[in-house]
């Protein structure tokens, strides 16, 4: 494939003139010169880069997805939903890891602006009482003013449309299922400290326990959204008997960690204790984990469609909440005795 310099030389024009023709610039160029450059480019098999076209048109077919932890399968499902939609529409998905740092989100958003991205999807949860939230909201407004479509997949006060699931209601639903099986002393393994998603899931658990007049027997334990956090939390419970009737973890990975710890200690699940999680990731299906399914793929796909559809605008009041679904499996059963 030929370079821009070779096209310019063969057409007998300057490189800047060739560039203006081939990137669609509105700079005045004669019809004759424009036709000659295009003909030579086609003959030589030249194709301008997408970035070059974007710099001229002030828009590209790039959609950025900012995730909290790129190795977390939760975000893999979301990213697949985004990419299935973008690829069919001729767009490109760029995944970026932000390590749960708002300052990194701000920097990545600026990068997307520099690349003239069509839009950006905030896939991760924000922080409770985040001191950087006003700065992020300002960066979002500036990006929107530039023409970027911004979407969030969690409830965050940053002034953009939201497509999400109700994590608090989902936690309530799976807790209610455990109570319906006769469990009264239920331990909740929390998500990462200070995250909005962690608080929503804990609040759903506590609300259900309170509504069932079981608030005094509800116990919340520090944890996280990974296998190790769930395993460590369960080991602490095992070391300080009596065991609860059931364990609910804030996500599936932590629930699988807790399940493994119990099995290592030869504690029968669900004979002696029931275990449940949240999200319905593939790992939950592999181990028969009771969980609540959140529409992660659908969230990513819908956010991508709304960015691609220019008519969706950037209405900061737009909120779409998709339904969750309880998935009972083998790790929960009726309370024994």
C-alpha cells in the first residue's frame, strides 16, 4: 500500500494538498486537482488513516469503554455487548482500564477527546463521596460540548444518560430467596470499600433483612469483588463459629471464593450452609452457584446503540433500568434442623 507522499508525488501536488483531498477537508481545491488525486490514490491503493480523517472531520468511529478492572469477567460481558453492536455498525471499540481511579477516568476521557471519539461508556462504579467527582462531571460536560456521546452503566452523578440494572433491588431479591428457604442468620460479604456498587448491594441486603424482621441477625463482613476476598472472608467465618445459615457475596467471584473455602473445610454446601452471589457470570454456571442475573451484555449493547444513534443526544436526565432475574442453583437449599 502506498504512502501519502507517493500519492502526492504521482499526482504532482504537495503533500498537504493530497492530504486535504483524501481526508475530506473543506479547504478550497479545484475539481480537476481533486479528481486527479483521488484517481491516483485509487490506482496506488492508498487509504487514509481513520485518525487522519477524524482530525479533519472532528469525528471518528471510535467508542471508548472505561472499565474498573480489565481482568474482571463482569466487564468482559459488558465489553462483548458493546463490541457486537459497534462492529456491526462499522465502529471500533477501545477498552481502557482505570483501576477504580476517578483521576484516571478523567485522563482517559481526555484521550478519547483527542482521538475525536464518537462516544465514551463509563462501565465501572464511582466512589461514595468522591472528591474528584465534580472534576469528572466538568470533563464530561466539556466532552459533550465537543460532540461526544457519553453513557454510564452505573448510577453516577456526572451528568450523562444511564443504562443500568438495579443492584440494590437485585441484592434484595437474592436475600429474599435465602430467607424463603428458612435461613435467618445470613452473612453478607461486601464489595470493595467506598464503591457505590458495593453500597447499593449491601443496602439491598440490609433492607430485605429489615423488612423480614431479621435486622439483628444480619452481618456484613469486609470483602471485595474477587475470589481471594471471598475466600478470606469465609475463612474468617469458619474460624469464629457458629456458622451463619447462609452466605451472600456481593458478586459471583467472591461467592465462589467463599464456596471453595467452605469445601476445603469439609463443610457441606448447601446441607450445612447455603451460598449465593450476584451477576450470573460464567463461573457461577460452572459451579452451580445460586445468583441473580444482571443484564450486563444488554447494558453494554444498549449504551453502544445509543451512542451510534445520533438522535439519542446527551440528555442528562435519561435513565434506563433493565430487569434482573433470580437464578436458583445447587448451592442453596432449605435450612436444616
